[in-house]
C-alpha cells in the first residue's frame, strides 16, 4: 500500500493522540503523522514510588485528575484548537484496564462532541512507530525489537500496520525482570534506569547468570530463569553473610539480558535478510542494550535506529504516529470501541 503518497494532494492531517495505558497521562498533537507539534506527559512515578510499583486503582484516579490539563496543554503548546483537529487517536490496549478506560472514554467524548473520527491504537504498535518520528527516512520493511516493562517482542514490520511476530517472551518481559531485580535489591522504583546506572560501574563478568533460549531454534525469549537465578544468588550471599556488590550484580544481570536480546535480533536479521533494525519501548533507553546492539550491527553491516529517550517511555506522540497511518489507511472506530488489556500487536 502506498501510504506515503496518499495525503500529498490533501491538506495537512492533524492528529490529537491520547495515551493512558499505565502510569503516564499523555497527549500529543502531530501534523501528518511524523511532525510532533506538542508532546505533553504527566508522569505518576513519584506517586507510585512509595508502593514500589504501579497500583492500578491509584493510576486510574490520577489519570482522571490529569487528563483535562494534559489535553489543554497539548493544544496550547501546538497553537491548535479542537477545530483544527482532523481525528482523535487513542490507546485501547494493551495495558491496565482502568487506566485505558480513562483515556478511551475521554477520546470517545471528544470524538462524539466534535464530530471527529476516532481511531483506536495498539500500544505496542505505538512503541515501534516512535522510530518513524525520529527517523524521517525510515520505511517498512524492517525488523524491530520492542522491549518494555510489559512486552518483549521481535517483530517483522512488513508494512505500516502489517506485522509478523517472530518471537516473544515465554514468561517475564525484559523490563519486568529489571524492575523485579531492582526491588529485590532494594534499589528503588522504577528499577530499569537504576540498574542501568549501577551496571556502568560494575563488572559484567562477576557473576555468571544464565542466557535462556540463546541457543534454541526460533526467536523466543525467557527472562524468568535469569530473574530466579539472581534472586537465588542474593539469598545465597545473605545466608553466607557475604556482602554483595550491587554494581557487579546489576552489570552481570544486565549483560545476560542484553546478550539474549541482541543476539536473537541479529539472528533474525541475518536469517530473514534484513539490513535495518529498530529498538523501541522503555528498555530501548538502556545504555547497555544500545551499545551492544550498535556493536553487533556494525559488525554485520546492519543499520540500527532507535528513538530519543522521551519517545522510548510511554508517550502520546508515538500513539499519534501509529494512529495517523491507521487513519489514512481507512481505520475508523465507533463508540463501541472498548479497552482490551491483553491486546496483541497483530490483533485489531
């Protein structure tokens, strides 16, 4: 499908996008899918930090408090009004059902009141679309690795909106493993950035943690085993009254996770004949992953692309980009659109 040229003869398409799948209330205004006019994010990290993780009921209430403010800020920063908006894009899954419903209900009310088309967007598709915003020359097909707190997917992007899942985690997502290890070590929340920071100061060879699925056929991942191995190591050291070195544990854990992620991705590129790979999702901001993937891609002559940090974590700009391509390809949703907390990337 020739989506790049569909809008050349028409006026600009202005997308208002809303994201509320977890603990960020976000709204973004985009022009023609890739030009971000505003990208407002209200994070709840400080609220959930005292609980050591996201509390779904608290997240939903905070979304209700924040969404009006965030949408108005996005309009103000973009110098747009509701009259300028072409369509409304909104995340409808996957995510926390209560959180999703806040954004979805708000988007429905806007679409109904303004008589604007409503386009539901898959949150995972949003993550991979963040690369279209940063890299204006990027076009399908390519391989993408989507890594976040809830998702670890290796995906063949055949076209805009057309995906084949090559591999995914059998248990924990990679980002989930980072957070659980950080919690077990008492490092704080969110755990991923803290582990990454400490890993830079540690020895990645200090502790030999397992690399599950690394030598198996196919492209699936598993991070439950490495999580258990780290927990067993921590308990063993405590029972022996031996002081652990947090930096070494973090470096060794991160090295094991990164090895599996990068080698599986490079394997897919080589076996499928691709020369471009992208990273997306919160864990795509991990410095160890970026450095190792850059090194391996350079060795294999593969071009690596990833978004800036602000587009790795949950945001509405990525939802707006994905929503734009859905819109120009004819996607329209009615008021019956519902939140689907376990939505798959190639479902809907």
